[in-house]
C-alpha cells in the first residue's frame, strides 16, 4: 500500500526521535512502499562489501532507512522542525508550506 508523503527527495529534515535525534540532513531517497526515508548522514550502518574489479571492497559506511514518523521538515526560516501543509496560490497551483513560518516550500 502506497502512502502519500508530505516530505520529498531533496527536502531538509530534522530527526525528532530515535538514536539520531536532533540530527539534520537532506532526503536522498523516499521508500514509499515501506514508509521510510534515507537521509544523508543519519542512521549510518557498516556493510561488508566484496572486492570487485572497480571496487576495493572492505567495510563501507552508508545510510540506512528511517521511518517517516521519526523526521520533521526543517523550517526554511528558523531551521526548526515544522509540520507541512498545502495551499493554493493566486495562479491556482497547489504548493507545500511550512506551518511554523508560513514559508512556501515548492517554487
């Protein structure tokens, strides 16, 4: 079951719960079917990779996924966690906005 998310790839988010609480990063991927996000520099995991002709192999550190409920969008003005709302502009386009400051996110 696919859920509609208010957070998209490229958004700046703040982790609001879990072991990485307070960390900030950019959304790299959205996994809609699982309800999870991959955020840059958050939930770092070590993975063992086999050596390949173009890759030296060894222990590689990469981002794991985090549940969507554990992050909040970072307000563009104050850089604090904010909820996301939708509104229509004068020309009729539907845009997302940060409820904390009223700043429009999509342009």
